[in-house]
């Protein structure tokens, strides 16, 4: 199946620069491993996307455990993580984490330094697009990556539009690559 690199919402238009498409999950893994201080922001749609008999949040917990990337739960997601026995590194509203990421003085969730790579998944499309646009314009040195199945032109890197099956496979490959040490 051919994957599209067009914004999922027709009015979501980027400026002269738009996200580089991630054609293989192994490329995303290499970029995440290269980052010194990545974080993963998980939105409220992570419990609304069943794939292969599991919720998106279950794939993300597997990924977070394998990759050791700290998770920021937004909205009501902290309770969903806790119900599954996973404690996120932090929880706050999506707009709050977006504002903190723009602040060059913010020292991250652990107080040890500003994140250098922000992964986003499961936020409402329009909200994720607005946060990514803000980061692109007001924190241009910060790299962003969406691991959703919908292309986001305002990210630094984004997976193309893809089916739920392709999305689940990408997440499983990424998780397995971290479990295998990247081999």
C-alpha cells in the first residue's frame, strides 16, 4: 500500500519546510537512539485506537519500556497508564508541555536538561498540529517526530499516512529494535 505524505486535514498547510517522511521504522529508532534527551508525549487518543486486539497505549507502554524514553501523559492518560501498571515520567496538559518545550530555560521532567527530541502520538490531530507549529517557529533547534499513522507537516519527521495495520507493525518493529539493541 502506498503511503501518503499529505496532511491528514486538508487545511493543514506547512510553510516552505515540511516534515521529512519516515519511510522505515528503523530510521525512527536510529534518530531516537541518537538523541541525548528524548521524551514521548502521549495524548488522549491512545485509548481510542484499537489495533490487532490491543489499544495504542499498550503498544506505547511496550515501546517506552524497551526504549527507556520518558513518557509525558496528557489529559486523562495518566490514569490509563497507571491502570496498566506503568508510571509515566510526568503528566500535564498538552498545551502546558508545548509551552514548556518552547522555554529554553526549562530543564526537562527530571531537571537535568532540556529535551532535544520530542516524540508525539495520540493527540487530537488539530492539537498536535498546533503544538508542532509552535515548536517549529519558537523552538527551531528542537527536533520533533510524530509516531502517529497520520502525516504531520509541522514536525521535523513524521510517518506518512498509513493504515492501522501498518501503524501497528511500525510500532512493533520500533519496540523490537530497542529490545534487540538496534540490531
